[in-house]
C-alpha cells in the first residue's frame, strides 16, 4: 500500500537574506475544542525540477488508527523548453488495485509571444482506457498583451465538435488596468450571447483598486441591476486595511452591510491577521465570524497559518481551530507555491451552500472533506462563478482551484 509514515527530519539551514524558503510539504492539523494538542489531518508533499518549477505534488490523509499517511491523489506538471506549463495530470489512488488511476488532465498551448491561447480539459474514461474531451478554454489579447476575451466551450459527443458555453470580455484604461468584466452565456436556441453579470472596477490616483461593483442582467427590465459591492481601504504604507462587502437591497434600493474583513501587519509589513465579521441587523453591529493568523520565521518566510471559525459569543471563543504548517528543506530564489495565498471563494464561511468562486483562467473546482474524500467537483468559467454546493454537512473542507488551495467553512 502506498503510505508515508509520520516521520520528519529537521534540517539545520543557514539562511541568507536573498533566499526564500521553498515549501516542500504542507501539513494540515485540527485542534479539539479547548485543547492545545493538534491532530494531523492532511499532508501535501511537493517536488521540484532543477529550475525550481514544481514537478509533482501528492496529497495524503492521516490514518489515525494505523498512524500512517494514506495517498489520496497526485498531480504531475510538465513544461516546454521555455519553461511554460504544458500539462497537469491528476491521478487518484485506487485502494482496490493498490495503484494510481488517471482522473483528469489539462493541456496548455501558447502563441509566439508566450501568451496562453487555449487549454484543454480531458477526463479519463476507464471503460475505454482513453482520454475524453470535456471542455476547451480559448484566450484572446489586444496589441498590448491585455486579455480581451475568454471563451469557454464544451465538447459535444454527438456532433464531435466544440460548442459555445460562456465567455468573458474585458476592457482596460490607458494604464492597462481592468475597467470592466462582462460575463455572457451562449443561447443555443437563438445562437446569441445572453448577458449574465458584469463587474466594474474603480481606482484611486495611485491606480490602486478601491471599489468593485457587481451587477446582474435582468431580462424582464432589460437592464443591469446592482448585486454586490466591495470597497477597499488601504493604510498609508499601501497595505490593505479593510474590505467592506455590501449587498444591494431591492427593498431599500440601497447598499446594505454584509461582511467586513480587517487586516493587521507586523513590523516588516507582513500580514499577520485577518478578521472576518458579519453584520447583525438586529444589534446593528459587526459580529465575529472567522479569523486567520499567519506566522513567519526570522527570514520572513511564511511558516504557519491558523484559522478559526464559528464564534461563540457566550464563551467568547471560536469553536473550531485548524492550522497549516509549511515545511521547507531548501533555500531558493523562486516563490513558494503557498506564499501570498489569495482568498478566491466568497462568502467563507458558507451559510446557504452557494458560493462565488473566482478562477483566474477557468479550472476544476474540487472540495475534499477532512478525511480526504472528494465531496464536490465542478468545472469553472474564468472569473466569478456562482456555484451551488448541494447538501454538505457543517464543518471544514479543503477547496482547490488550479494550484490554489483554501479552507472552506460550511455552516
């Protein structure tokens, strides 16, 4: 059986100021309520090529009964001569056959300028032992290299051809900053693109985004209606301080408070805290919901992330506490895969089993429970996606979109 025993060798490294700690493994722990003892849940191990590009990653789940790590899935990365990613192949561990089985893969193609022009997603058909077309993503650019359109197409088995599904169109200002993002769905009956939603971006005099306004297309009034708004507030040093998430109230015809994110930093301007609060209409006050804390070593490398959720007002504590630790065994000039993680799922925690998932290029969205079982899979469009997760039990899940991994809390 493919297992990895819970043994780690601590390496003594001489840190130099110009190097970064390359993350070679990520450990995910859970704390019992009121306990200071952490229990291992998941382990991700990375291996790298000579140029420090990631070559392979494998996810393990901790078997508490037998005190071993059991394989769940792995991904292999391939590159061309210019170092650009050309393939991601993901396999799942099959317990019955005691071997890896193909699951899905992405293949990437570029133009002479090195710009990504399309990517193919294929799923493995075990019945025919072959790869089957699933979807195609195509990218288009202007003369400045700004992406102006992203087209998503599905494979039609009956016609053996690619069929339009959805697309995004982008506009920019003279500085190359994105001004608007328009999402449309293809209507096969009318052979027309139908408006879905759009986002407008606003900037300050320093060309830093200060506001994003989301609108949805209303077919009955044939007009754009406000949906959501995010307002970004920065400190004098340029670090993000607050993000206000507002929703549009059709009853009040005005913006209403929804969520507030607050960020704190240490003396090195590294982010050390994030507090997420929900607005309580009854008390007209912000109520704690979840929080994150980050830890760094003396070389300012990210070494741990603690996250807490389900605030209990009566006991003045969070009911759930998880921790992720980043282990490195080598110094490198390249950026770590877990450095500066972006929060790409909103809201988090999830209260109605519907989330907005942001994908930079259109990817597979996958959820695992803390036992390593896949509980949800979906193919995303580029940009913002409204995803219904179905019936999920309350708890914490591991979400992955492309190479990004985030914890997702379900109420």
